[in-house]
């Protein structure tokens, strides 16, 4: 922590140490394993809609002392097929003012560095008595936008940020958002890698231990743990509740749809120990009377329960369909390359086609989970799905 805040927090820490040694219950292990909260999560994400940084907060609020403590959680960011471990390690400046961040960043295979920036914004609902008024005003409800690779930050209007790829992650007090989904045109995804189990007691956070870490190496040992960032569980972007989202696998071109054929997904099969590399290779459409006739061609690399790795690429042309049909659902067994009943437990994906009021809407739902979208070079690095 920075200088004057150190004095304040040191007093708080001294008080905590002197009092809690007597009254604290239950007793804590004096040296919990650093592995206590490693997260052995599957990388496969199902269809879901949640705010990643609400579910995986970077801070702990000490209500008794009105302090926002970084909890030194380790995240991974995936940005255009590059990977960065990040941590929030400071939230106060040397005048004890909140909203002055220090991020520790470690690109994959490179040395770590720090990014310092101001992002006080509206602060936090617990610490700012005027928080509700603040977030209603565009003059005060302002994010600071950070470019992770360039280690730079800037203030942007919400409209400018929604159109810009020149930022990756943004902060407004304790609120965080990523440049992806409804927030912006980027492709940034975040994964939760690690949170230290020693920071918890039965009543909640152990602020004594968090304070000790804040006055020490500020979570450096946590960031140094060996994580396979390429197999982490990357959350879905804000506003994109499906793992295979529409704009990632097709786009509009006049009256027709075209494939976004550069994108691949790794699909966890509905059957145990089955996986598929999945790509919409081509969408062919033509006018047939008053309606549009569609053929979708898939590229697949399959791994069955008997295989030790993915087999060679195969092509599968799905049955054609017409915009004349108001609603259709096609359930796919990718390993067998078969259209099956949607009640069949072997279904891996559901393709839903809705034609209503002269509008065509398509979507794909995964039954278990998917990783992606990935570019082909990165997809090829997946030798096996498990």
C-alpha cells in the first residue's frame, strides 16, 4: 500500500492483531496451504448469463473499517489469442484516496509488469453515500479504460468505448467490465484462476490475513503459481448468453447469411469422454419462390470415448431447411454426424431456426459446454478434448 494509507492500515492491522488474538473463533491454521483454493474447473462453458466480475470479485469490503481490500485473486485474460494473468494489488493512493489502482500483469511466457491508473468513478455502493446519484450522471459515472498490452489507460465516453478496440478492461470504482459482448467490439474473455483459501474463516473474510498480505508481497506468490491459462474456464461476454453466439458463427449479407468460418469451438459431448472440434465451414443460400433455402456445412474433428486424441477432419452437410418453416429444432450428434431426436441424450447441439414477421433468427445451444471461439491455429493445439 502507498505511504499515508500504510499508516492508517498499519494502525488497523495492529489493532486487529492485538484484539483478535484473544477473541477470534474458530482458530485458524497458521500456515494454510497455498493450494487451498486452486480452482480445478473444466474449461467448457455452458449457456449462461451472468456478470463475471460480480461472481468473481477482485476485492473484499471491510465494513468495520470501511476499507476496500484487494483479495489478490488471480485472473486470466484472453485477448485475441494472447493470454495475460492479472491481479488488482492496490486501490488507494498515497493520500489514502480510493480508486487509484495498481494492476500486476504477466503475459504468457514473459516477465510481469505493473499498470497504475486512476479510476475512482462512482466508487462503491458501501463507501460512497451518493453512489446512486453518481451512477445516474454521465459526468460522474465514468470508466477508465486500460490497454493491457500497451500498459496505458484513458477516459472515454460510453459511446466511444462501445466502438473502440483500443482497450481491454475498464474500471469504475469497484465495477469492472471487459471489451466484448455488449460492452464493445473486442474479444476479451476472463477466467478465474485462483483465490487464496487462507483469506476465509467461517464468518467470511479473514481481514487480518488480507492485511498481512497487503503489507507484504501483495499476492505475488499467487500469481507465480503454475496455471494452464489455455485450459481455464473463460466466462461468456456480457450480453452473450450462449457459448456459441450468433455473431461468432454467422453474419448477415444482404438478404442472406454467411458463415464466420474463421471461428472454431471445442465441444464437450453429451456422452462421457466425447469431444468435437466444431466449425461452421459454409452457409449456402438461394431464393426458392418466396422463401430462402439454406444448407449449412460443418467441419469437425471428433474424439470418441475410445479415442486417445482427435481424429482427422471430416465434413458434414446438414439437411437443408427453408424460411417457409416458422420454427424448427435440429439436434445434432457430432461424433456420429447424425440428426437425432431432441429427447435423445446423445444430442450435443441444438440448432433452432425461427422465421417470423419476415425476420430470420438462428441460434445454437450447447448441451454440456464449449470452449471458444478460437482461431484455427489455436484450435489445432488441442490434441485431445480432456
